[in-house]
C-alpha cells in the first residue's frame, strides 16, 4: 500500500511536472509570439517610416529639381542679357537654396511642411523675377539708345539723303501757288447789253463838247467782287497780261538813271498813271459797278463800285445811256514803287523799293452827247 501510494505520488508528481512543463512551454510560446508580434510591429513601423522617408526624399528631390530647373532657366535669361558687373545677383545658387531649406526645416518632416516650403520658395522666385524683368527692359532701352547713336552705314546714309529729296520736291509742288486765270462772268451778255463805255475803238471830241466830267476812286478793290473773286487777283492778272502784250511798261519804260533825274526826292509807282484797255460803268438799280475789260475786249470783270455821291451824279446819264457817249478811263494806282532820296551833303541818290499794298483803280469819266 505504501508502495502503491508512493507510486501514486510519483505519478502525481510526474503529472504535475508535465503540466508545469506544458505550462512553461505555453508561456514560452506566448512569449515567443509576443516577441514576434513586437518584432513585426517594429518592422511595420520601420517600413512606414522608410516609406515616409522615401516620399519625403522624393518630394525633396522633386522640389530640388524644380528649383534647379527654375535656376537654370533664370540663369539662361541672365546669360542672354548683358549683366552689369556691379549689380548684385538676384538668384541664389543651389548650395544657398539647400542651406536655406536646411535652416528653415529638414525635408524629412511631414509632407504638408514640404509642400508649404516649396510654395514659399516659388513665391520668392516670382518676387525675384519681377525686378529682373524691369532690369531687362532697362537694358533693352539702353541697347536701343546705343543703336540710335551708332553711325549709319553707307546704304543708310544714301537712303536718308533720298528721302528729303523726294519730300522737298513734293513741298515745292505744294508751295507753288496756283496760277490765277481770268474767266468771263456768267452774266456777261447781260452786262454787255447795259454797260456804259466807248462804243467804238476811238472817241474823238473837243474839250468843250463835254457835258459832264468826274474823277473818282473805285471802292472795294481790296475785297472780293460779286463772283467771290479777289479783285486784286483780277487787277494783277490784267496788268501782267498788259505787260506781256506791250500795252503796259514798268515805270513808263524809263531807265533807272532817267528815273533819278525825273523823280528826285519823289516816289514813282511801277504802273502809275497807266490805263487799262477799256473800263465801263453798269447800273444795276442799286449801285454803279465798275468793270475792266480784257486786252482783247472779249470779256470784262467786276472790280468795285463808285461812291454813293458819285453814283447820284452818274445815274441820270446811265439810265438814258442811248442818248450819250461815255469816255471812261481806268487808271492804275498804288502797288510797287521806288523812292529816290538825294543826300544834300554828298548829292548821292539812294533808291528805296516797296509795295504799299493798295493796288487800285481811279476813274476819269467824261460824258458827251452821243457821237458814236
């Protein structure tokens, strides 16, 4: 019994030892599993950290590449323009950018910090590009000024000389005044049917045959006539035509020496006291108009009026013009002149030339009982 008891105790101890062994094995297994799970957790942590570091490094490398590309683009723009050695460079080198980034924060941080840092770097680049563009514009202006100051090549000189020649030719054409031409008035037939003048080539009479005589100045020669034509242009054209045809002579055809003797200390007009070919009077019911004929007597032109006082005296004869003969002479007055001044001490005569701008007509009117 004792032995059986001892055997039972041994068996019981063996079982207890087996149980304790199994428990120790289980504990060991649990510990191993725990350690394994911890190792897996650590590995996962390391893996995640390595992935984050890889992402951060990729973003860092990408931002560095973008920064390097921008720097290279800006460097190429700077190399294109002529740099001023005294100017401070606007762009930082790659090392300076990396140092700046290192000072502001490591690229090993979170992704949001990296993006924020990249945005700030881009803003700084934009700010730096603005003054650079202004500098490039200023340099372009300086280059234009230098080009302007450069001496033109022979071809450019030749073209520059040709342009003024063409322009000057055009200016000569534009500055050349239009030649005034005498044209007959539209109502010429009406005028000729009622004008009072010599009816034939000559009117011969004795002084005592005159029943009315009058000398008066034609008014309005400094204005436009009834056809809106400048009367001075008409007078100038008639005078030039008279000189060309030989009816008029400058200064009566006298030479300068003859003028000195005849007009000492006096003034002589270029066509003074010379007459137009023929002059007539026309009464339109209101005023007495004065007309000057062309040298061929084919047309006449309105050159002014007589004064109201003279008109009152003339109208009775003009109304009954068929009863009378009219000798109307138009005498040239004013215009260009020469003045001869004699020095009393030396006896030397000096000639002063001028133009009073008062070219006009004076009338010498004689009315007779009709003879022509």
